[in-house]
């Protein structure tokens, strides 16, 4: 399986973790989910992300999930390995890279406060994992409370060669993408692949600012693929028209604390996963919320037939 690098482009869908009604890993749904993503035309997958409920899995389950995904697809798979300490991070990284992972994603520890601490953290993480493991930096200040500025990212790119990708989820963050691309073009930093998150909420403009694609988990990854491909083909107008049709559902899915429940509910309605259940502690949509999501799906289906319900 190919490794991620500084020129990786396209859509890396962040997969939710399907569970059975009693909270166990739902292997059949995992396999069905992989096939769905392949049919949707994504360029890669990411597992054990924030909305993959990674903190709720044991170390053994994390490896099992990675194995179930990696061994069933030829797509490159990035695995989230964030952990409180480098020992656990190193063990999980070694296991998934042996399975054939394309790289790992590391979020900054929430205790980091200064630029020097942030730089040192990624230097130490790279040293612990080894020089042959490609690293994606997860930049998500709204969740991790760590702000990684463009100058610090430039220093990380310069001093940590194994960092090749940025999962960009700063918000607002469009100017940040422009600053990073300008720094590269002017020779002030090494190029990093930039794949964007936040459920695709700003993907239309992010692509126009110079992002390489998306790394997020919106419940219609086909839409993400369309936006990336249409923008690359120079058809920004058609991309934005299609994006606008999905925006109400994207917005609803991005509610903090509720987004994963919405995503799993839609994927269950689409017949992709057997159950929308989250492992405890988890969120369950109320009947009113389900009605609202169904309304949004019905309205979307009039403009995009892929939104027609199957359940």
C-alpha cells in the first residue's frame, strides 16, 4: 500500500466505527462501509479519528479495526494514533504500519501552550515512531485547544521530515491555507499536503485556496469527491451549486456533540451500517432530530438522487 506524502491529494474519508447494539465492533458493517467508500470514489480512508470514537476502544480493538479495514482495501489508510504518551502511540503505530497503513495522524496534546512546546512535541513523536512513518498533523484548535500558526507549521515542516500532511480544521481557516501555500511558493517552507476537515463545511472555498482535498466524514462522501474533482477541473461554479444543495445537511451534521449521531443515523438510513449506535457514553438523536434529518434528506434528494432513503 502506498504511503502518504507531501503531494497526496483527493478525499480521505474518515470512517465512523460501527458498533453492535451491545457495543461490540460490528465487523460486517465495517466491511460494508469499506466497500461503500470504494464505490463512492474516495482516494483513501482514515480510521480511529475523533469521530471514529477512538478513545472508547481498547488497544486490541484499535488494532482489530485497523486490520479489518486495511486488509479489505487497496486504498491508502491513515490511522489515528494520538495517545497521552509516546509509548502507546509507538505500539499502535508499529502494529498498523506492519498491517500496511499509509501513515498515521497525530493530534497535539491538549497541554501544549507555546510554539516551542508544539514543535518539540512533534519532534519527539517523530523520533519515537521512527523516520519511515509518514505523519499527518491534526490541526483542530476547537477540540484540542492548541493553536498551530503557519510559522510553527513551517518550522515543523523544516525540522520534522516525516511530517508530510496537515489535516486542516482551524476555524476560521481559509487565510491559513493561503498563508501556507504562499510560504511554500516563496520558498519559506516545505510543501505539505493539506486535506481539510470540519465535515466539509468550507470545502468549496478551501479547494479554491489551495487545499489538496478533504479528510473528513460527511455522510455523503460522494459529494466531497465531486467538489474536489470539479474544482480541480476548473468548474468551481458547478462545484458550488452542488455544495449548496448539501449545505443544510452539512450544517446540521456539524453541531458539536451531535454530529456523529447524525452521521451514523444517515449512514444507517442509507443501509451502510447496521445500527447508528455509539459506544457509551454516546448521543442518541431524539425523535424530533430524526424528523429534521429526514426532512433535510428528502429535500436534498430532489436535487441529488443519491440522498434518497433506503430505510
